[in-house]
C-alpha cells in the first residue's frame, strides 16, 4: 500500500498516512464567539429556523453554543408585510468576522433569501450582532456590535433569555 509508512517494533506495527494520525490545522484552534440575529417572515419560518440549526450543526466551521427564545413581533420600516419571528444564536467559529459575514450571506441564499428592497419580507435574515468583545466600524458592510440592536425588540427580548452570556451582555 503506497502512501503508508510502517514502523515495526517487536510484534507491533505502527502505520502512518496522510490521514492517520490527523490533527486540526493551527488556524482551526482560533475560536471566536459570535451572536447572530435570526429573523424571517416568509413561509414557514419556524420550520426554517429548525432547518437552519441542522444546517449549522453540519457546517464544520460553526459550532452552535446556545439559542434564545423566539419572539413574534410586528415588522418595522416597511409595514405592509407579515409579522416576523426573531431569535438569537450563539456560535463558536475559527472564521474572522468578515469570513463569517460571507458565510451567513451564503446561508441566507441557500434558504431562498432575496434582497428586493430595504426592510422587505424575507425567508431568512442573519445579522452579526456581536463578535467576541470586538468593536468593528472600519469595514463598510460590517459594523459590530450591530448599530441598532438596542433599539430593536427583536434583539433585546431574545437576548434576555440567553443564559450564561453575561460577558457578552456586558460587551454590548
């Protein structure tokens, strides 16, 4: 068998290959914690939220740490649409904030998100509310903490239900 290295000692043989033993790359050891706002109001949103959690659990770069309660609330901005369902998820990831933003946008697209106009109805909306204890303001499409989270019941109400994240609440 090519690609294997054999080491014999007495009656034992150690076999090494590119997969055995396996060790994660150093970059994978970097762990960031992100608070993600999740919302939607098109179709069966609650079922989509469950499917989102399944999707996250299968994504190797994301580790689900906690979820909040789900809030049903009226829309803001564009009012001629159905009520929204909103929740928060706490994730651990080796990704940078910008890499996470791009991944979340791909996940939104996977779940049928279309950006028709500001505050439009949507199948799934994923926003980075917080990323570690960082304050990011120099990246045009990414401001962390989310600039309006304190004004939005869709964030503040679910945040009150998250347990074990006092450090995060203080950072916000």
